[in-house]
C-alpha cells in the first residue's frame, strides 16, 4: 500500500526518468528564481503526518510489536474505513524489515497481517528496483524486483480470499500490477474490484491514474479523461478532486523544461485546478479520514508551478510543516523545494 505520497508517494514509485535528471537539479533550478534556496531552511518531512495514531503505529512497527499494530489497524478495518487503513499501512511499510516480511509465517490465516505483509513485500521490491530509469537498473535488480512482487501478490490474493469485503489487498495489487507490467486492463480490473468495496478511496484512484500515465504506457489523453470523469462523479468536498491536480503534475513532469511551465500556467489548466480545489481542498466538507496533507501538498505544488501564489499560499498556511515527499521530489530534494515554494508564496500573500 504505497507513498506518497505521497506519497507517496504515493504516491509514484517507478519513474521512467530518474529524479536526478533535469528535475533533480534541486530547488536551485527554476525554484531559485522565486527565492534563494540556500537561504531557506529545509522543512523536515514527518512520515507520521502529525497523526498521533500513525505515530503510535510506526513506533509499534519499529519494535516489531504486531499486537500493538493490530490494536490500531483492526478497528479501522472493522469499521470499513479502507482509505485510512491503506494510508496507515503505506506509512509503515518502510519500517518493517524482517518483522513485517515474516508475518505470513506466523499468521497465515489472518488477512490483515497478510495485507500488511503484502504491502511490505511490494515496498521491498521497489527498494530493490530503485527509482532510476529502467536503463539504469541492472538485470539482477529487476529479477529481485519481480520476485518480491510475485510474493507480495501471493499474500495479497490470499488476503482478498480470506476477507472478500476488504479493499486493502486490491490497493496494493494495483501497485504490484504496474511493477510486473501486467498492463492497464489487469490494473483496471483490480482497481474496479477495490472501488466496488470503497468507492471514494482516493488512493485507489491515484494508483489507476499512475497506470494511465505516459511513463507507464498510457497517454496524457487517457490520464486526463480518467481524472475528469472521477472529478465529475465526485460529491462536493470529496478528496477525489486531488486526482485532477495529480494528473496535471504528471503532465508537467513529462514535458521538457520550458514547455512544462507553459503547460501548467495555461489558463485552461489553471481553471481546472481552481475548480477541482474549490470542490475539494477549499470546500468546507473536505475531511479525509486518511490525511489532508497529501491533497493539500499536491494542490500547493500545482498552484505554485502555475504561478497562482495566492491559492498556493492559502494551502501552505494550512499545511504548516506537514510537507509530503510527493510531489515535491519532482523538483529535487523535497524538504528544500517545499521550503522554497512556501516562502515564495506565503511572502507574496503577506505583501
């Protein structure tokens, strides 16, 4: 159950081009025109998102305390809040080590434990692959990557069979589908299985959007059509408006320097961002059970890039110090890029 986004990650784990290319020049690139990055103190990224329950879960994972983790996760599963469940699990999968990997040996009939182990195996696979371009990943790295993903899928499918009402295994199966290059049709079937169980699950929609990105074999047209349909069908205040911002950030990322700025500053793009933000992060009903910060950071970066510093500034004031890795890592060191962007926009609003 992936960053964050992040986000991370979740948002994006496997870029077709590395962060270290033109985007990876750090905040001193295009961001440096707005502020002097060396003079701005980076904002540390807190994987707990300021969430006490997540902080407790991460601590339990660090000390290999499954009963402590279960005491937090089980009630979330029982009330069917799969958006929060996958958010919580996605933010411990970096801590598990052997502990989470071995859960299936200890609890082979527990679908919650299998879902957590599947998510950890998926994250472990991406660690082996790294975030470099495919041309920079060795044959051995790809072999380990695929082997770990196949193990993850075995645990996740077992979890889905044992707990057929849960959306959690289907979320991670969308991630593994991309890594194993199953293609858009299989990923869509998994996505649809997940949203039948959790129709408003923003994370599932993020994963489907990733599959439709050009870097994963899709196209800008498919990606934007999906985002537009999701937004059109979402109720006011839904977190699904974030999908529009994520689509425009992905399109921007895919363009060369120069055309990228022209794209995201286009009046039509800015209009779509504002409509999506007004119906989601700026709407009084916006109250995701996972975390508000993934959507707030996505819109903040999109508005900053689009030179709508007033809208971005409003979001930065709500974000405070709760930066997320994604999407800021698209411009380099996320802690520094976030700090530069925030100073640029908040200072502008105070004038």
